[in-house]
C-alpha cells in the first residue's frame, strides 16, 4: 500500500468502525427523540446524534493512528465543503459516512451502514462498509479482492453477478437528486428489467452489487463518502464502474453520474437502455 497505510491496517479500521457502531449508533437506533434529528437540506436529508457522535469517534481514533491524515467526514464537510476538494491531493485521506441511510435509521428501518474509504495520493486503496445491526463487514484492499466478514469472523469472497439479459436483471438508479422529468423517464426505463429496487442507502446498494445479489446500481450525486469505498469493493469483486461520460470515477469528483455493472459491456447496455434512453 503506502508507507502510511499498510494492508494490516484494514483490521484496525474494522475495529474502529465496529466500536462506533456499538457505542454511538446502535444504542440510539429506534430510541431517537424528535430533538435528536435535524434536517439539513430537505426532509429526507437528515442528521442525527448518531451521525455526529459516530463520526467524531471514528475521526478521533483514526487520528490517533494517522495523525497527519486528512479526515473528510460527511458531517464535518457540511461545515467545511473545501475538505472534499483536498482529497485528491492528500498524501493520505479517509472519508467517513458514519450512518449512510440516515432517513432509514431515523425511521427505525434496519437498512443503514457505516462507510470508510482510504485514499492515498489520489487513489482509493481500501474501503469498508459495516452493518451495525448484524455486525458484518464488507471490505477490500486495492489489488487484493473483496470479502465479507461476519461478526464471528467467517469470511466469504465478494463476487459480482454473472452476465444475463437486461430483462432478467435487478437493479436501481438513485434519482432523488434529479428533476421530476428525469425521475419519470428512468422509472419507465427500469421497467425493461426484471425488478427495480431502492433502499436509499449506498452502503446496502454497493453491498448487494458486490455480493452478486443485484446486477447494477447507479447514482447521480457523487459525494465521496457515499461512493469511494463501494466503488473499490465492487471493482475488487470483479465489477466495472464509471461515470456517465465513460471516465473512471476519481476521488474528489462530485458530479457526472455513476453506474456500476458486472462488466464493461453490460455497463454500456444499462447506460444506454436505462440511464439515457
């Protein structure tokens, strides 16, 4: 990896994230009062005490081990958006989404996760998605594949689904940040597939794509804490991801749309038939 982040440090990340889940997230699940939930930009863009305290916990623990690293948490970036632009040039950076799927979390739905990515000199070198409810972790190191670890430590190799016709596919395109016409158009195009789903949670979407449970996922909004880890994990599971213009997704990019598919040929077909048609 790098002099600052070694392969073995992925286990430390897992421990740190698990600590945050056990101490800051799960004790607040289904116990939040209205005063513990705040709207950011809309009624579906929320932040809770669990988000704030889990991010603070993870940030503190990361800086103990990597004191010179750039830490880019979703909630910290609300106050300082300039952090996002610094990711690409940082010697070592971590992105944190403490509770991805906050709307689900605040509604008492157990479909949320914690996402951490490691970026070294503009390249994502490690990624982790943690399920605080089950205690399972999906993680990858660049060039070393991806795996899922249960709470008890049993490991399963992550592998994307095999190729099949569009009419047999299951997938989702997140359109929450698009205009009404785009939402209606893509919803209609998803009718070409066998089934469309939507979790409002990047953590779960990347999890299902990397573990071969669904064929494709796509998004229009590209915040780094939502996508850097998931894209790496999906790629290490054998999949292909690119922005809508065909360029590869890089740390620091926040626009252009993104699509993940089992391979490049299917990526082009899904882009053409579902995203662009």
